[in-house]
C-alpha cells in the first residue's frame, strides 16, 4: 500500500496514544482510490482549496456548508457531493460531524526503494 505522501496527499499523523485522531484518518490509498475520513467541530472551516483530481465527499454525520461555484450548498448525514478536479471550494462545519473523502483517481505511485 502506498503512503499518503507517495500518493500526493499531506495528512497529519494519527495519534499513537490510542485516542481518536483529530486530523484525517487514512482508510485506503492505492493507485485506484484514496479514501480518508475527517471529524470536524461545529464552526470549523477550511481554507479555499483546489485539488488536481475529482473527489466525492460523503457526510457520515453532522451538517456542512460547501462553497462551490459562488454558492453555498448545505449537505447533511447520508448525502454526498462530487467536486470536479481543479474546482475551487471550501467547507464550513455547521453541526459537528464526520466527512468521508474519496479521490476517484490517484497519481501514479512513487517507486519504493527497499
């Protein structure tokens, strides 16, 4: 399995003390799919982001507002949103919750030297 860095993502390390990680939790990272979940506190907000590849975001719990194409779209638990690559967007957590991020195509793997 590739590491997040090999796949072009910069994710903080998870806590090794057994407590739930505050940052992204990497679930799958290979040539076909990168999948991670992130817990958000109510009121937290991302900076404006642009990814080089398309992604789908599924709301596992809570409510979130996504600024996309100059509009705000509110999505809640059980709903999802597809964001095309090279599309500027940001997210605000309205009600504490968790998002599942799926990048549908990944970069070619970086060879590992053993």
